[in-house]
C-alpha cells in the first residue's frame, strides 16, 4: 500500500522562539507537521504538480480558519487558485489603509498594535515591514531575516501601513524581497554579520529620524521604538557557514524527485542539511515545496564531490 501524499505548506515558525516545522496536511486536512530539530532525518518523494493551499477566514484578532481548496485545484503560479484567492479574507489587510474595506473579523485583527521593522537578509538587501503584536518575533523568523530592528509601534494595522508606505516613498525602502533570493543569498557571502547588522542599524536610524519628524509622533497613534530582533537559535549553523562563505548549494531540485538528508539548521524557508557522512553544509530552499504533494519515506540524497578551495 502506497504511503499517503501530504500537501506541503512550507516551513512554519512558532509565535515565540522555538522549533520550526515542515507544515504538512493529509487528504483529510489534518495537520502532520514535522519538527525540524537539529539532527532530524527527513526523507520524501515530491509528486508531480503544484496545488492550491486554500484560503483563510478571519474570525477575530486571535482566531482564523484555514479552509482547504474545495476543488483541490492544481495551480500554475502562486499558491492559490482564483476561487480561493477571491475568498481569502486576509488579503484585504494589505489595502485596508487605503480602501477602509475589511470584514468584521479582519477589522478586529487590524485594530490591535502593529510593529514597524527594518530587516536585512543574507544578500545584503533591507526592507521595511510590519507585524501584528502576536506575530512580532515570528514574522521576521518566517521571512528569514539575518538582522532586524523594530523602529515603531502603531496603534493599529492601518496606521502602521501608512507609515510603511511613507518610509518607502521618502527613503526608498522596498516592502518585498523574494523568498528564493533570501535563500540564495546564503551562498557566496559578500559581507559579514557585523557589517550587515551595522547597515541594518544605520537604516533603522534613518527610519526613526523620519518617524520622529512627523507631527503625530509620540501620541496615541504611534511612537518610535529602538529594539533589536533576535535571530532563531536554529539558524546558527547556516549563519556561521554564510559568514565563512563555506556553504554549498543543495545538489538537486527540491521541487521534484526523491530527497533524503539530515537537518542541521533552519533560517526562514531555508534549510541547512547534511548529506550522508559529507562534512559540508548544503543550503536547500524549502519554499519550493509550497503547494507540492510529498510522500514520506526512506530516501537518500547523495553528496556530490566537492572540490576544496586552493587557497
């Protein structure tokens, strides 16, 4: 009897520092998360195709329902079919500060404190972003930040997005960084953690200066903050390898075929994995698994021959 195919939603992180999981759902939409502890063995076969991940219903600031795709639709791009994209109640949050339109549940979610942050990634790019108070740490962990600073605390989700747009307009900060760019940035390091963290601090200071100059700074609408973010302990081996320029690319396409490795580190959607007895740490992009169906099993990815540096 063939093992059950599981729909993968990528790597999920807890609200507070803790162990991430590979988020899986069975055919009955029951969660089958696999803890990605250091030393965890993971083997699977990726089936052909990519599938809709369903949509969210937002009931209030603390309760959501993840609804599986009613038709189990296959998708060619993104993570949702057209029907689920239209039904997803969380999507309106990105335009609420301009449109004012949101259902009652999403409106309640948005009417809580939100943080404004500056985050930098392994390839040196920084972004401005926002996080609801309950997701303060997790938001940056799931994005794969290497260094980050919180720069503002706003009364609600509309105000924080107004500030986010202001920073983009006035200082040129981007609001989006591609997931695959974050993982690829771990390979071929062009900087050090100290240098990247210094750049993050400088960019955060620029944002704070801008926020402090606004007429309503410090009132009940928002106030400036200066607080560092702590990277997850599970990322240590990847960050050490990145800084030493000692990481290797995973030798196969994680979106197809059979794979088996030992998990050594996790950063955002990036995995640091060991292959057999090879001493090298390989970087695998788990974002490629989102929307894929996998079958767990005893599979092995062979380590390629790695040519040592001459100098």
